[in-house]
C-alpha cells in the first residue's frame, strides 16, 4: 500500500457518540493543511467508508513514555466532537 509523502505523522481514532453513528478523526502532522487535498489523496488508497470525517492538524503529535503517539492524550477533548 502506498503512502502520502507530505504527511509526516498521523493517528486515526474512531469516536462513537450517543447522538450519531460516530466519526473517524484523523490527527495529522503535515505542512499541507488542505483537507480536500488530503481526502483526495486518501481516497486513492483506502475505501470511502474509512475516510476521516474530521481532521485535526498538529505541529507535533503527543507521545507517550515509549515514544509512540499518545492516543489517550488525543482523546482528552472528545467533547468538541459531540
């Protein structure tokens, strides 16, 4: 499978809320913050149902003690996705 060269780092989390079917949220570190371009490039690589509903852009994604992306830290502000 290919990759998108201008995306330096990313994490994707599914957020299920009480009000809807849920959202796929992509947390991305990239210099190019054009959601339409990213969606276009992603659509070439993954099925439509896997495309993110929301993008959050970061200069640096948070890391845990093991140096991996800290998904718990990314989930801290779930209320803004309700």
